[in-house]
């Protein structure tokens, strides 16, 4: 079966995410996506009425047991003929029609149940018009923002109501608006597969405290749509590399098991980029894809869908940010061939190779300083920008025919213990007495180098009236000031969070780090003010220091030290003295 996968335009989103992590400029990227969107519409006579819904695809169910393979129609250049060439190649290399809407949500109209903005309606009509008859549809929606930590912005032409601005994911306005948005998209495009959150699993890794509210939002929408469309398969997609982190895997497992399928976004050659988010590096190829694909099949029995993937055919290096990615036509061909083998062996629902054609012509429309980010995907195509098929294209054609070779043997990947419920329930903790860490006596004090001073400051009381520890030191740019408190092994074995009061005579951040007996360390940042602030620090919110990685899992019972550090950022060149007070420190 041949078909077409309809096009997302998320290059701006991808580059913006990288810029957010690396602190690079991205303003120049904003003109690229609109140009591509305008190029996708054939100039035909169409009504601008928001109620017009002609050319809808008929619902199509996939054949049971068949793994579908498809590409997106992300255009490799901004010219109309380049857009049409992308659609033509996608049609000849796909068994699924892909629609990915990740450029914002019409929050105001969804909440008020009003017609979409004209531009949104026009885009939806065009995507529906291009849908081939008799082909299953995969629809992907996006409720989160570019860095996967907050709600998506309003789509162009819409706005975000006050009741949604800054609201929790599970607030009533957000739930009602997102359900309306998803319901209308389903009614328009009739998907066989619905992704309610593109790469939204990243939230569980990057902002775990918000994960429970997010899952309640998705369950609300899932339950309503499942009742209306019982045969439609509904899931959420995750970045595979971050999902493999033990704490993230345990946190996400109950949610994944409650959905119809697990979506995976996987670009194995991009390991060094994902490490910037604190995840563990992947091994060299071919294990960089073999081990993750073996791991995920052992981790869940849920149906798997690769919602986007790709592999570059040349090396990419961004030395300024410590990013180095290997790529070649030989590696791309091996990856595509072996991915198809895993997909057929493990009965994946579908595999979407995201960029069918090298996107150099599109990237060359960007300002020079912005091209580096897009270069991470420049040579992902199964075809060159001159439309020459690469060796991987033959492997892709074999996959379309179901003729992939057997999956290679691979050493068993480590699998985290089953996520037995987040057994950290409030009831469980309520029965355990907190561990007092300070500061009632000199023995509770941290230790610091000779050029700093730590003392019990009985003249400064905490908001609870308790004595405080005062840490005084000189901070300078490039110098790390530190203080350390040793703990007996096993002291925190039943704990799940720190609670403490802190203030400073100079507002600004400090780093709090815990160290296990193995040397593995986890950290967070505390933003201190000149008045007392109370901090609650769940252990599962601490980030792994990649340089110390052992197993990537924080085990409270093995914590043997707590370290405070000030890297001196923002300090005047000649230095300055700083005082920090800590009090009422307990582990609960």
C-alpha cells in the first residue's frame, strides 16, 4: 500500500528547544515555518468559513498485525515545487497519513467552544483535502510548550484566556479547552491512532513535580474520547533516551500502562544533545539503537509506535556547546534496516521516518548563525536534496514490503525494577518520623574550607524560632565555594524529601547536591532571597550529575553526604562576601 503522511512544521520548535538549553538566539527562525505552511496549500477556490469541513477522510482502521511505515511531509525547501516533491516522495514511501499539529492551541476558541481562527480552519481544511482515501491516519497533538514544561502558547490568531494562563494542567478550564480541541481534531481527521502529547513524556524527566497533574489532564481527555471512539488507539509519545532513566521509567510506567500505546521519539545519533538535559549517554552504534529498542520491549508489553525517528548521514559537531554527533550513509542504512526488523519482530503499530529528504534548501533560508541548530537534522533524509535515493532507501522499501531481516542479537539491556506504584504515598510517609538534620548543636554543622566559616548562629532564629547555621564565604567568578555535611549510611533510607528554611544577605542561587556511597551525585538549585524561604525538595526531583553516573538511580539509603555550593556566577570581579543561613532542616 502506498500513501502520504501529512506534514508537521516543527523545525522552529526543535531549534527553539536547543536554543533554550544552550542559551543561543533563535529569533531568526520564526520566519521559516510560516513560509513552509503557506507553501503547502494548493491555490484552489476554498471558502474561508470556519464551519466549512469538506474533503474529510473516511475513517480507516489498520489491518490487524501489520506494522505500518511512513514518512512525514516536512518540506525540504520553501518553494512550491519542493513542497510538492516532498508530498510525492512521501506518497511513494508511506503506508500511513501523518498529521502533526504542534504550533500552538486555539485556547480561547476551544474554551468558549467557538469556531477556529480563519488561518487554523484553512490549514485543517488543506490537511484534510490532502488525505488519501483508504489509508489510516495518525494524528498528533501538542498541549505543551517548546521545552515540555508548561502549557503550549496560543496558536497564531488566537489567545490564551486568563483562566488558563499559569493554570495547572488539571485545572477545569485547561481540561475543558483541550478536550474540545482534541475532540474537534478527531472529528475532522478521523485518526486510527491519536497521540495526545508529542514527546510529552519529557515533562516527567524535566519537571517531575508537574507530572501527576499532566497525567490527570490526559486521562480526562482519553476517557471522554475513548467513550466516543472506542476503536481509536490513544497514546502519548516519549523521548526514548530520557524514558530509560530509571526514575523517569518508574514514574511513567503506571501512566503508560493505562494508555493504548506507547509512542517513541528516537534519534539515536543525537545522544550528546539529550545529555544536555541530564540523561545518560547512549553507547556507540550499533548498540546506541539496539540496546534502547531491546530495553523498551522488556519494559512494557504495550503496543509500541515510533512516532518520529531519523539518522544523519554525516558527522555534526557544535563544539561551542560540546555536542558531537556521528553519522554516515552506512550507519543510516544499518539503523533503518535494523529498526524495521525490531518493528516487525515486536509488532510495532507503526514507524514514522520524519524527514524523507535532506532539508538543506530549507535551512539555507535561515540566517547563518541559526543554521547550526537545524544542521542536527540537515542530512536525515532517505533522499538527498537533489532527490537521489540514499542506501537507506532500499532498506525502507524492504520494510514497506515486510521483507526486513531478523532483528540482530543484542546483550540484554538493564531494566529498572517494575514501578510498583509510586509507593511513596502520603499515608506511608505520615507513619514515618522525620529525620532532623539541623541545627540544634555544633555536631549538625557543615564543614567548609579554611577561607570560609560555618557557625551555629543562635542570635538568628528561623521562622519556627529554631537556631540557624550561618555559612560565610568569599565568592568570586570562576571559584566554587562549598560546604559539606557527612551522613551515616542508611540514615535517609526511609526519606523521600528534604524540607528546610534558608535565606541569604545576597539574593541568588546556590546548588544543593547529595552524594551516594558509590560516588554518584544528584543536585538541584535553590533560589535564595534576603528573607526566609521554605524549601521542599523531593528526592525524585533531583537531577543526576552525568559525570558521576553509576546506575542513574538515587537510592536515599546510600546518601553519605550533602554538599552546598556557590559557583560564583554574577559575582563582581574583585569578589564579595556572602552569608547564608539554614534552619529547620529535616528529611521526611
